[in-house]
C-alpha cells in the first residue's frame, strides 16, 4: 500500500475522530446532567432510572436494524449524517424542555440517533482501518472519542460553576454539536466514497456470517455482562461516603483519559496479535470490581483506573475484530448485530449487578470477575480460527 493511500486513510480516520470528539463532548456532558435535570423538572427516581436503562437498551438494541438498513440501501453517509443530526441536536433542545416528559423524549431521541448512525459510521471507518491497521485505526478513533467524553462533563461543570442554570449549560452544548456536524459534512465532501479506501476483495462464501463471529459474540457477551456501569460504582462511593461528591465526576473524567491511552496501546497490540490483545485486556481489567466496590478510597480509585483500561479495549479493538470477520458488503449488519448483542448483555449484567449490590457485595464482585473470565476460552477459540496472520 503506497504512502498516499495510507495518508488518505489516516486522514479519514482523524476526521471521523474529530467528529466523535465534539459529539462525545456534547452528549456525554448531557448525560452527566440528565439525572439532576429530570429531577428539577419534576421526574421521580423511577422515571430517571427507567429513562437511563431504556435509553441504553434503545441505543444498542436498534443498531442491528440500522446496520441491516445501511447494508440494504448502501447509503452509509446518509444514515451517518441523519443519525448524528438527531443524536446531537436533541441535546441543546433540552434547554427548551418545560416538562420532564419532553426531556425524556429528547433523551430517547439522542439515543435513537446514536443507534441510527453507529453501524454505518463504523462500516465506513473499517474501510480506512484496513489500510492503517484495524486495531490502530479504531484505537485512534476511540482515543479522540474519549478526549471528548472527558472534556464534556468538565466543561459543563465549569459552566454550572459560573452560571448555575442547567438550561444555559444545555444551550452551551449547541457549540460542540454544530462543530461536530460541520466537520462531518466536510468529511462527506472530502471522502464521498470511503469504501474505495479499502482494497476490493472478491466476495466468497454463501453470504452468511462466518461461524467464528457467533463464537466471538458469545465471548464479548460475557465481557459485557460482567462489566459494571460507572453509575453503580459512583452509587457505591456516594452511599458509603468514600469520597467527596466533587471527586466522582473527576474520577470518571480520569477513567476516560485512561480509556483513551489504553485504546492506543491495545490497538497496536491487536494489529500484532489479534484477539489475544482482547484476552489480555480481560485478564488485566477483570478484577476491577474487587477494588472498585471495596471500602477503601485508594482501592476504589485503583478499581476505576482498571475499569478505564477495560473500557479502552472494549470501545476500540472489540470493534476491530468484527471488521476482520465480516465481509465489507455485510459489515453494517455485522456491526449492528454486534452492538445489539453487546448492549443487551451489558443491560442484563448491569441489572443483575444492581440487584446483587443490595444483597451481597461479594456476590456482585464474584459475578463480575467470573463472567469476564468466562470469555477467555471462547476468545482463545476465536484466535485459533482466524487467519494465521492474526
């Protein structure tokens, strides 16, 4: 592959990375404020909990259908732009919500937009990563994504410190939303046909997904089920007064920074050793719950850092492997199927761990570790079935 093709492919990865940086800055900031904002608008705790859980289920569950639609229509740019528009513009519109019902509707719209655009965007991104390295390309994109996820909550924290209005904070988020959409349109103009970045490979087989993909989905399902959501860790910190409230969002921002750095390291590792890199990430991060749900502040901090390492692997190389297993003409459906399965497993595991938290912390910790480690035999089996180059 010549240097010009490599530079163009890397330019496309970086452009989509900038889009994700501004996009995450927008909606991750909004997610950090949505709970208190719903309370201000008169929502009950049950409504807040339902909105958070249903939003994640919607955001992941619909990706199979949006991925299937993107492959059927081949309109990857259209679905990506439409999804980002809904995803991002719903956030500043929260400033106009006069009732919790409207706010819930906009929060759901934001998740729907993300579900609509993610498989199509990842399909286009996979074409460029075939040139620069699957692991490295997705890792760079994830690192830029997490810089935005880290910056967004910090920005609104400063905005609220200066002006205590939640409505004003949501209105300010129109700035990164518009920037994200502007860069996305520029990417569309510069790279109208991103599939041409990838070398054309003759279609083989009967068009069905390879058997190894189903084995891989089972493996990542175990990883997702055992990976606790940060809100549960934050709830533990708050319930036992382990740290002052002001440190909870800061620790999340630090975890996002660790996520970005870990993604880059695991990306390089994946390009050299394939799925073994994901197995290594599971081994490193699987014990995070043992520390994160302890009663010693220093241990909790260590657990959150391990949690960030695991997130870095999950959001980067876990997608790269899907691109290596699924042919390009079915990659939108493949990414959609992967995201739906991953999200449902995450939702089920998080719900179970929430129940276990009220019953027995050792049981929660044991489930988290066991579920993640259960993925290792499956990941090793996947590694054996993939190309010797991996």
